[in-house]
């Protein structure tokens, strides 16, 4: 059971070795519920859903944790614009996100942890950092003193913000010791939500919630931390600084995995740029399986430049896969078992190499191309059923076709077998005129309604 992963921290691939044998603790940064989630968010969560499901398929015992940043400057601003209480706004968009995840069959998460339900742990971690001399107090809150943590930047290789980094306005203060110092606890302001504590009434900074939550569930060190690549700096750098300073243990996380952006015309999809499509909008046009295949057909670390054409290609590829599965079910053929076993080995070797789904799909489609020439069989069907446990892209069903269309298709198959291609072409045109397409398979066919 050897899986290699690319670790952002070491900048190389290495064998995945959990702290505790066969048990893997995974944390992925969750949403800030201040708006509807878009298909850029979906890319990260579908790809990590696949990764976790594959690890479980490989017999690892995985605990998958996500946080929900349910109090934030953006939530407060959105609530004011909607003339609602911050809690109402936060819970509404959280519920919409969870519905989106259900619709996408992202169901591998064991726990969604809201920041506001871990105030005691957050305050406790701030107090630890104060006691150890890594934090200081200003007029507006408590900040982390980065001059005390020389390792800052070891994950990203830098210490300065860039255009595509995710930032939180809560870190802005004229009272900070150092420009990059970040907020741990913000003192309460008039008409803003706050929580009473022995370090003063206030609310948590952005970064501190994650380490307080993961320490509560996993302790000071754990196996895998994931998220989109825009969180590497400053968010994940700040997490490392906080937890390694508070606990004195290194590394805070063994493996850091980051997903590439979903781009539109080579620009990151984001709400601030207004170039986003919500998950709900896209699911009104496409089945969730198409969207899952669209994301999984690219490597999780790679960016995807979104287009309707790519989604249509994904839909067509999925139809080909599903058609092969249907055509394999219950069939016997001369397909050699050794050929299938070789394909399975290559397929799983690709996934074991940093979850290389593009290579795995390439192997799968090459197998289908060759198998169709010989004739697929039930072993092919069982293989696709097996991999669908972690891919969740196949339905193994064909739409109900009217009986008269099937009669035409059977007559056409008979004509093809007799090599009466003029008659076969004539029947194809009849089928097309009735709103259906027919695809030739090895001594068989596949029918589908025109879209």
C-alpha cells in the first residue's frame, strides 16, 4: 500500500507515511459563508473528496475535517447589505454550500467545524502564544509577532503578498509591530458580533480558528492539510507559525496538498472579479457526474481554464465510459483476463503516484478502445463498478429508448452484419430523423437522444 504525494512543503513527491499506521487525519480549509459557492470552490472539494475516498478504498482509516469560517469581515458586510443579522446570513450561505456538496456527492467529510463553536479553544491558543512571547496586545486586538518566528515563509518560499493570495481585512492595523503580523483576536467594535473572554471581548482572527480546531480534533501534529493554492500564503504560513510556536513541535503537518485554480480566460475565478458561476447554476445545466468528471480528468494540482466546450467534452467522454459499462454487463467474450489485470495495475499505479487522474483516465480509455475490438465482458463491468466507488461518475444506466427506435436499431445491426451498408445507412438516417443518435459498437450499438 504505497502512495506517493507531492508535498508543497518539501517541493517533491514522497511516500505517504501516516503518523499512526493506516490512520490518516486530513484537514481541508472550508468556506466563509458570505455568498453562494462557485465552481472554483467545487473543484477543490470534489478533488479532495476523490482523494479521501481513494485513500479509504486503499484501506486507510481517514478522518476528514473541514472548518467553516462562520464569522468574518465579509459576512458582517454582507449581512449589513442584506439588512440581516450576521448569524442569519452566515447560516443561510452555509446551508446552501452543504446542499451544493450533497448535490455533487461530496460526502466524505466526517466533520464540519464552525469557528464560533470553538471560541474556548481559540482563546486558549491565543493565551498560549502570549505566554510564550509570540503574541502581543494592541489597542485593537492581539497579533502574532513574526519577528519571533524565523521559519515564516518555508511553505511558500516567500514572505510578501502577491495578487492572487487570499487575505483577510481583519489583519489591517496601524498598531502592528511588523507589517506582516497577523491578527489572532480582534477586540469588539460597536454593532459587531463579539464573544466575552478573559483576553477581552472580541472575535477570532482568520488563521487562528484553523489551528485551534485541528488541535482540538488531531492534536498539535497531523498528516495531511489541503486547500486551494491561493491559501498557501499567508493563511497556511500563518497556521504553521501559530501551531509550531504554540506546541514547540515540528512539522505541524507532514504533507501539504494544494489544488490548482479554476480559471476563466486564464484568470482565477473569484467573487471579487465577478467572473464566477455558482455551483447551483452549473448543476441546472449538467448532471453532477459531468462536473465531477470535468474536475477529475485534470490533475488536482493543475489549473483548469473553464469553458462550456470542455464541459461538453466531459459529457461526451462520460457517455463513452458509461456506454462501455452498460455494454459489458453480463457479457462473455474472448478478452484475456491478463489484459484486464495489466490495465488495472497501470490504472492504480497512476493513482498511487500523487493521484494522477489524467494518466489513469488515459489508461482506461486506451483499454476501452482495445476491448471494444475484441468485445468487452462482465469483468470489465465489475472493474468500472470498482473504480466508481471513489470516482462516482458512472450511472450504469441507459435512458429508456422507445420500442420503435430499438426495432430500427436491431434491423440496422442485422444489415451491418450482412454487410448491407447502404441499408444500414438508410436506417441510421431514419433513427436520426426521429431524434436519436446511434453509435456502432463491436457487434452491438448504443442509442441516445439528441440534445
